[in-house]
C-alpha cells in the first residue's frame, strides 16, 4: 500500500478532528431545530449553541456574549471593518483605515470593496524584509491623519501571517491604538489554535478567526467584539443579538467549539509547542543543509515571533510553480501563496511586499504543518523537496 500524501499545506486548511465530525453528525441528526424557536427542541438547540459559544469564548479569554458566530473568518473581517467605516460613512464623513500590505486578501479585498461605496483612505504601515510590522510607523501614520484632520475609523493588523508565519506585535499595536482612541481589529485566523491568545491581555477591540485552521469544520467563523462596542451588522437580522442575521448553523458552531476545546487542552501543555518548534527547526536545518542559497522568510526572527508550523522558503533557480507541480506528483502538498489564489501564476502578494529580488520572489514556497505532522513525514518530505529543487536548478 502506498503512503498517503504528506500535507504541508495546513495553513490553507486542516483535517477536522474525528470528535468534531462526531459532534457535528449528532447535531445534524438530533439538533436540527431553529435555535430561535420557542418550542422545546428549538430551545435545546439554543442551549447547545450557547454552550458552544462559551467554549469558543474560553479559548481566547473572552465573555460568551462577546462572541458572534459567522460563516468564515472572511465574513468576520468584512463585518468588523464595514461596521467601523459605516459609523463615519452614515454622516457623510471621510475617514482613514490603517492596515498593512501583508494582510490576507480577506482584509485587503474587503477594504477595496468598502472603498467603492465610501470615502475611505487606506493607509499602510511599514514593515521590514522579514515581514515584521514596524510599530513606530503606526505613530507616524496617526500623526499624519491628525495633521490632515482625517479621523481613523479603525486599524487592522493580522496577528500571524498566513504565508510567512511571522507573529506580529499585536499588543504593542493595540496599546498605541488605545492611546489614540482608535478601534483596533486583528485578523487572528492563523494564530488561534496554534498559540495562546488572551483578548484582555492583547487589548484588542475586535478579533476574527475561523475553526477550519485548527481542526474544526469549514463554514464556522467567529468574531470577538469587546463588550460595549457598537457593531453595525453586515448581515441584518435578530440573530446573534442583532449582530449577525441568518439562522445560526448550530452543527458548525458545535464543531468549532469541539476544536476550540481540544486546542485549549493542547495549548495548556507548553512542551507540545516546544516539540512543534523543534520540528520546524528540524525541517529548516535539513533544507538549509541540502539546498545551497535557500532563504527562509522571517527565519531571522526569534521563536516567539514565528508560528511553529510555517516555513516559507525561497529556492532561487527553482521556480515555485514548477516545484509545486513536481511535489504534487510525489504526493507532497505545499503552496506558493494563499490557498484562495493558488492556481494563479501570480507570485504571492505578501512575499512580493517584502521587496526581495525577482528570483527569491518567484521561487518562494510555503510548507505548513499541523499538530499531528510527524518527524517521519518531514524526513520523507525533505529528500523529495531537495531532489525536485536540484532537478529544476539543473534545467534553469
Ligand atoms: N485571514 C488569514 C490570515 C487567513 O489565512 C485566511 C485563510 O487562509 C483568512 C483570513 C480567511 O479565512 P476563511 O477562508 O475562513 O474565510
């Protein structure tokens, strides 16, 4: 029997835990009533939905009533950003939104879409070539907005990068935003479930994430909205306390809560994370030893500023698209950009924004693993990666 694929594309999505599948199967069969109905089965579905909300809240140290269930991180992000901008747009006021060029398409494209109907100016923060946001540029950005009498509706910066795995200084950014009375949202889609997250300690106003990135189901997103904050719903309706219309997807919310509960237990044992960091180091050391001139994006940053699961490596002379095809033929899943844009020949927008040479840009590949990836799988993948790179370098 041939071995299955080695999945090194886990930042795109992860396999749902069997406990998640079981809980969702049960919910689909036995909890199909509408949680807004007043009858008993409806109220049972409501009770389970609220239990799920409390578990999701616990993972990020929020209150249950601060969690709004959505269908994806993308929906959470667009809801948070649109709400902030509409508070100004409704009175015909122009405003700025502060972000970075390293955000996921869910942020960048949401803002571009919002900008079509409103008077917003998008201001970008600086970053270095490792992909780390320059916190001081936030102060200068706020100062220039103030000088121009342009109110800042919201600042949005991701917590961890989907392509480089770089963890951003969210707490420092939140502190500066609070000092200037500016709302702060973070896209924590790649951080949640991989590293501990405490919304109180971080000081964020809003936070978005998605369960399928940490072994939950797809179609289950969540948005943290700090207590007392006004949210203009993106989808109107009475559900989710008037913050997100549409009948709640109870099985998906329950599936998300099971994934959150497992993540909480996993995160409580820091030796498990240390062991994952060691696996990433092992992968990097092997690649560096075998492939001359390899460049690891964000590789110079300390461990606390990197996700344990992501290695984005440029192999100059081995074009990424050709590498991906060859790796796929050898049963290895990897990626050369965000999952949503893979298949396109465009190099990754995030890696492009790092300002590196064409050769580095066009040869960057993302390897991302999960909580269950084994050293044996990494040891099987490395010789395949190195031989594909050597073959491509000999042609080019
Ligand atoms: N933000 C980041 C950083 C992501 O990595 C992704 C998905 O890749 C998203 C947002 C969008 O998540 P979803 O597909 O669940 O909407």
